[in-house]
C-alpha cells in the first residue's frame, strides 16, 4: 500500500504528461493545486474553498485558471483516454455510454434547463453531461464528459455567446449524436474494449444502434418494453399488383410485436452476474433471437425487419422487468449476455464517486470553458485514484478468478448453465484509496510567486 506521505510525489510524477500538454507555466502550477483540492477535506470542492484551504490569498489566480477560455481541454483529453486504456482497457473491458445530471438553480449556468435528471428521477433544473466511461472488473475510468445543450440554448446564439460556448458546439445535437462523436474520437486513439453498453435513453434509437454496428462494435443496450421486434422466421415479399405501378417496397410476412410480448413464453433462468459486497447478485433472464423493426417503413408506416440480434429480458427480484437488445453472436451464452448488460452499472458508480468524493457537481461557474475544465480535472483525479487502487492490488487478477469460480458454483447449485462470467468483481471498496489521500490537517501548498 502506498504510504500516505508519498502520494503527493506520486501524483506529481503521474501528472507530468498532462502538465506538458498544458504547457503554460501558470497552468502547470495551478492544475496540481486544483486536483489536490478535489482530494481535500473541504465540504465543497469549488474554487473558493480549495483556495482557502491550500493557497490563501491566491483565489483570483486559481479562479482564472479554471474559468479562463485561454486554454482548451482538447490536448489533455487524448492523454486521459490513453491513460484509461492503460489502466483498464482490453477485450474484456466495456465502453459505457451514459449521462449524468448536475442540479442547478437559476438560468445562467451554461446548458441549464428543465430536463430529465436521473439523480432525482424526474425533470429538474439541471445541466446534463454526456459521458463515456472505460471499465473493467468494476473499475471505472471516465474519459469523456461533454455538456448537452437543449433547444433552449441552441436556438439562442446570444445566450450561448454569453456563456462562451464555442461556435462549433452551438449546433443542435441529440445526446446519442454527441456520444457517437466521442466514440469516434476514442476509437481513433486506439482505446480497447469488447462491448459498448448503454441504457434505454440511448439504446431505444435505431440510428444510435446502427451507428455502433457500422463501426464494427459489439453492443448491448437497453430498450423499452414496447420496442417492436419480429420473429426470425419473418420473410419479405413483393406482392404483384394487378394494376398500376409495381411495388418498390417489400412487405413483411407477419406483424411485429412488442419486446414484452415476444418474451412472454420464453424460458427464464436465474443468473448470477457478479459477486457484490453483500453476496451474489442475481436475477432471472431470458433471451431469444429476433429481428428488430427498424428497417425502411412499409406502406402502412410499420418498419420492416432489420438485423437479427438478441432480445434479452431481465426480471429483477423486485418484480421490475427490463429489456435489452444486443448484436453479440448467436452462440453467446445467456450468462455472458447478462454479464455484459449488467456491467453498465459501473459507469453510474463512477458518476457517484466523482460527485460524492471529488465534487463534480460543486462547480459554481457559469461558462462552458470553466465547466469543462472542472469536469476534466475531476476525471483526471479519479483516474489517479484508480491508478493507485490497481497498483496497490497485485492480487486483483487472482481475486477475480476466485470469484468467477464462486459465482459459477453458485449458479450450478441453482441448476443454471455454468458458463464463466465476463466481469468478475475485484471485491474492493471502489473508493478505498481516498482514505489514503486524506490527512488530519491539509497541508498548504507553497507556490513560487
């Protein structure tokens, strides 16, 4: 375990690539200060309390560092993505696409509007950040946070300019469109993962699923219970009209049904997908091959059958049912499907860690540059924690294999198929190393003038 007194030296060395990308002497000075402040014991992790705790009298300089539009996050983002890949990337990693809401008062903070906020489960005045998280074995490393601008902002250029939104970012884009842009960026950087996962907020849209498939990516995404699907036995015909012009579009041999109806008679099995801190996590799952109703529309408006994929249902212990689609191969075991699907929770864990431990939602500025500077430094701070966590856990892989065997034995006892789990847990407290960084008294940082 890394000694408490050495973590700051470790941080200085670890940050060097990021500081080199910042270039400017003042920025190289203030970035480590801000990150140390995110690890601090102050109740809020915003500029004023960080400056008061670490550099009294230098509030203006720290504020200028965070709020200034004179530096861009773009040079640092590839370094963060490659760092995430070094930490957790690989064929058994997931790329989780999601968003997180930051509740706000007033109307001047960039991107704020009345929109759905998952943290409260309803519409609220908030900002929404689209996120990409790379994760393996329940170790999340967020790589991307991009603010979503609702129509209340993109339709008002003057409002965007006041909040210093770059002109290229002012055009209307949906959250899935933002996510695909960022997927292209991390793919170009060579980030490695085995499957893209997302909830129904993204997975319900055919363009989003098609975009992932066009990029040759495996995916497992949530959909609603009303998602229309066809049986794989469906066929297409071109009826010959007795009069008039010949048909240009095919007709499906049967009508689509909802995902809920398709799984009504399916065989459900109890599956353990992960061992948590309180024991095995289980639910009932069912899966059938279907063709999604997301092709060109027929004359009556009903979409034709699209590609053949898996339709997966989850029956939780609470009685709630969830539905998913996945383009994983036809011979994929049910437990593997369940494992990929349930792996998405790890990105929510990362969001929670960044808010509760690192002050993601504490930023008090109003501008686009300030918000994205803060979000980037929070992600870098969490990546360093994960670096320490993994460096201090050489038995990580052995624990994972042992828990994989335990889960397999548990399922075998329940007469479930004994396929190996794709995502074993490492069994560690996700933020256990934050206590290593905490000190009874936060030392002040002496900076050259």
